[in-house]
């Protein structure tokens, strides 16, 4: 079964006619991927979104080891004078 334009990626748009032609496969794809589908009818937009996708949004967040996880007040009191030269540039 080949992929069609309206089942690939997030934010895809289809018309109601396209939805009617293949409604069950489109619904299954939205449920499988969790990606919403936009239906455009005469300039008005509807979204087909699985309810579980809203609940699982936070569960899909991945940690980033490059993010600082300290109290932001610590950043205010840091002394950077040893790190900067007279021209306001970082010292090597």
C-alpha cells in the first residue's frame, strides 16, 4: 500500500472528498501515528486528532543533556570576569 500525500507528516491537509474516499485508512493512520490531520472545506479548517495524542504529548518529550537544570538565580550571581578579556570577548 503506497503512501499518499495526505497521510505523510504532520499538518497535512485534505478535502472532505479525499476523506470520504478513504476514511477508514485515514483514520487508522491518524490513530497509528498520533499526527493530526487538517480537513479544509471552503476555507474553513477542521482537525482530526486522536485524544490520546494530547495526553501523550508530554510523554514524548526527550531529555536534552545540554540543558542546564539548576536554579536560574545561580546564573545571576556568576562571576564571568576571568572568562572575558578587555574587548568583551571570551578568553580562549
